[in-house]
């Protein structure tokens, strides 16, 4: 049998790259979606079974075009991970409304476009997984997150609607809430005074997503929450 295919959107230096490495290590061919072509090229050199596709997931036409390329080059993905994110900080009086709309297009509409394009093949195969990476903004509206939280809440509700529809067809949809600061160079610089245990490791996030994707269908998760052991919540 040929290797299964995993598509990952929003392949940045943290979670996206860690996911790409975990799934290639697990025997998948991986389609990498990002706007940063240099990062995609670097990962292609590092991961021999991965292939990069420049794409803005807020653009339905780009997704359709890239999807056709992926199906031609690799085949139809059995796993789709929507990790692309649009974010901005500010109260509802401070934010530029166009930024909120942009974040909605990436976070929520990007998920819709990807799911509509790839779920039919999963339904036909009676198997597959669609995983969405989120955060606590999907569960609560803090004042300074007004330009971001509404879009993540909408994303989570869309994922839940998808899970209820696709589950009986053999397709597992799950939403992963990351309640933590991800361990990256810029977050380390911003939180210089914090100990190592304050940060969540991208590799650990990827490992949990791997687990959720491969859960027995008699015990599927939808809401999955991750946080460091010392996190107050």
C-alpha cells in the first residue's frame, strides 16, 4: 500500500514544522501549506517525503488550485490539519475592523474551504481526520483579544458542526485548545523571566495531534486541551 498523506496548513517555525516532522517520521507523505516559500523550501530539503505548496488559505481559489496539485503529486490526504492562524491584539474599540475580518477569513473560512475540498474523498473512503489547532480564545472573550477571539470561537463551532456531520461517515474531526505560550525564539525573548516549564513544546503538541489522529474510532475525542503542568487555569 502507498503511504498515507497528511496536509498541514500554516507551516511556521513552531507547531507546523513539528507536525511536518512527526508525520513524516510516522510514514506519511506530507503536503505543507504556507505563504513563506523560503520556509517551505527549507523543510522540503530536510524532510524527503514532504512537499511545499505556497498558499493563502483565506483564498478559496488558491486552495482549490493547490488541492489539485496535491492530488496530482501525492494523492488525496487522509489527514488535514488546519494550523494556519490570523491574530491581532486590541479591544473592540481599538482594532481595525478589517483585521478582524482578515483573521476570520484565515481561521474560520480557511477551515471551511479545506474541509469542503478534502472531506468528500474521506467520506468515500469512510475514514480520515480533520484536526484544528486553537487556543483558549475559542472559549472566552478577553478585552484585548477582540480582534482574534471571535474568529477562533467561530472556528471551534464550525469544527463541532463538522464533527457531528462527518463522524457517522467515519471521518474524525477534533479541536485542539493550546492553553499555553508556544516555545519559540520570539516568545522566549518576550518572556525572558519565565522558566522552561512555562512554555509548551511544539514537539509535544505534534505528538498529541498524532495521538488524536490515530485514536480508535470507538473512543474519539473532539475537545482536546493542552497546557503545561504549571499553568494556572
